């Protein structure tokens, strides 16, 4: 313990200027976010100020403290000193905890309090945000620093890692994104922890680098290979209320037949079909998170020909549409005969409807956060907006404002994640609905997700040629 504290004090003295700059950035970030806590005129921290200064400062601080006793090679001066590897590792961990984790924890707590949230209620979010900060940020940077001996190597390794993480995130799944993100963070954290421990205990750099590269390939390949059906099956285990999937039926919505369109554009054909969900239990609504669809011709030919279903996500989950693009050659062979649409619908049943009146003064809306009618939203110039702020993660409830717009939905930030926090620079998640004209108050409606269901369906007897439209008809 004495040796650990000795190394810790030495690092504080040597990195005092880096520490001062980092702490000033954290203070400035906190003050800036507090000053813009109100919905009116709010500026999103992640895009305006916090990014990239905060992560860059953290990256520099973590890498500098690790490189102070570089691990690769055998010519470092520190190797001549009687340092025990456990003491060295403990000193680095203590330094990062004190000067990276704790300042961010304090900043988050102050920002949360200034936004009108109770710190006592947000303890799980504060704790989980620190877990994510360590797993997805601190540990990977520490591992890369342990594998490199200089800034050039570290920058190159960091860029490669960021590219891998970007590829691993893949195509967005909307509210189900947390599943893929969780996989990436878990693999990243476990691999980084193993590399750090191995390097400090053994200092065998090349085997550790090979392991890190293999873990990166496993992370990317595993993430992009997760089928959407697997994600939906996993999500269904978090259902709060059991519902028999056989009660639900997915069919062509004849009442919205005017929305059925087939548009020919060169070598591709875009197909749009409205769907209807029936058999939904009383007091609930069905929200469609996505589809996987295959089109079967009368002779048994299936599109796509590689047997991988087309996947689409509806823009209006309460009024779902199948959106598919097929080859013009295939379309020409099937357009005049009856075809079958065979696929799966990923449904969420929502209920426990709650309506709150929101004005210009911020009020707390259950499941949506602190909401208010703002005179303008900076991202959209001077347009008015209904703005909701939620701590540490995207709202867990579906949020809509039917009094402001008939189809108004705050769905771009909704998450089905069961965790108390998501990885983000700012502890505040902001969702908003831009309005066409200023209003003094609005009715905000929230619905709680109860059940997540995978429902197979088949639509038969449709003649695609009946729905052909010309480009000028779509305008």
C-alpha cells in the first residue's frame, strides 16, 4: 500500500498540468450544462461543447499516466526500481479513479440536480453511468496504452479501435439498439481488462497485442452477426406482462389501401404496403418495431434470392407500413399474379396510458422526464418545440403529443433498455417534437411497454400491379 501511494503521488506531481486542464474542462462542461438546463434555448452538450473536449482530455490523462511507466520493452528506467506490479497497477487505477471517474461523477450529480431531478432517485443511474464509463472508455484506453510505448502508436491503435467499434454498431435497431451496444461494451471491457492485467503481470506485449486484435475481430463479427430475431427474442424476456402471441394477427390494412404503392425506379422497385394489427388486448396498443419480410412468387420463387429476409423499420409504428425494394426483373415476373408476403413482425404492446398537460414551465412527466413547451429549439433555428429531458438514458416510455400534431411521436430516443444508464457524455438525454407554430401548452401522452412479441404473418392474394404509381403521383 505504501508503494502504491508513493507512485500515485509521483504521478500527481508529474501530471499536475494535465490534471489542471482536465479539471478545468470538467468544471466548464458542468457550468455550461447547468446554464442551459431549461428547455428554452437548450444546446445539446454532446454536439456543441462536451464533444470532443471531455473524451480527449480523459484519453490524454489515462494514456499519460499509463505511459509514465511504459510496459512494452525492457529498457525503461522504472524497471530498475523495486516496483511490484500489483502496486504499480493499483497506483494507476487509483489515479484514474480519483481524477477521471470521481470528477465525472460529481459533474453528473450537479447537472442532474440543476435539471430538476432528485439525486436520491438517480443513484442507480449515477452508479451505472460510472460502470459504463469504466467499461467502454477507461479500460480500452488503459489497454491500448499498456500495449504501446508512445503517442504515435497510441493514436494509431485508438483510430483502429474506433473504426472497429463503429463497424460493430452496424445498422440501427431503434429501441433495441441497447442489445448490440451491450454486446460491444461487454466484449470490449473484458478484452481490455485481460490485456491490462496480462501486461502488468507478465509484460509480454506481442501475445497481448495478438489477443487484442483477435478480440476486436470477435467484437465486430459477433455484433454484425447478431440476427434481429435473436435480439427480439432476448427483448421478449424483459416483458412485464405475459401475452399469448397467437392472439395477435398481422394482415393487409384494406382501410388504408390508398397507402399501398409500387414505384418503379430504374432497375429497382419500391413496395409499400399498410398493415393492420388486430387481437390486441384491451387497454393496450401495438407498436411495430420492425419487420423481416420475404416475397414469394406463385411458382415458389422467393425474393430475396439469398433467403435473407428484407428488414425494415416503420416511420409510423402505430400505423405500420412494409417497405421493401426488389429487383425489377423479379417484379416483372410476379406483378400480374397473386404473391405472398411472408415474414415476422417485431411488436411491442404498450399500455398504462397517461396524459399530462405541459406548459412553458417545466414539469415532471412520468416516464418522459422533465418536459416543457419551448419557444425555440436551437437545432432547428427559431422553430418552437415540445422538449423533454431524461436523466442518463433515453426515455423508457413511448411519448407523443397528439394535441400538437396528429402523428407527433418522440420515438427517436426511446429505448427498451432495462439498465439505468446509457453511454453518453452528457447525463441528460433530450427529446423534442418540433412544432409548426408557437403554442402555450400541449398534452403529452406516455405509454408504458408491457410485452415484446415476435409474430409470424403471411399476406396472400395481392396483385402488385394494382398498386403501381408514377413518380409524379407521389408528389
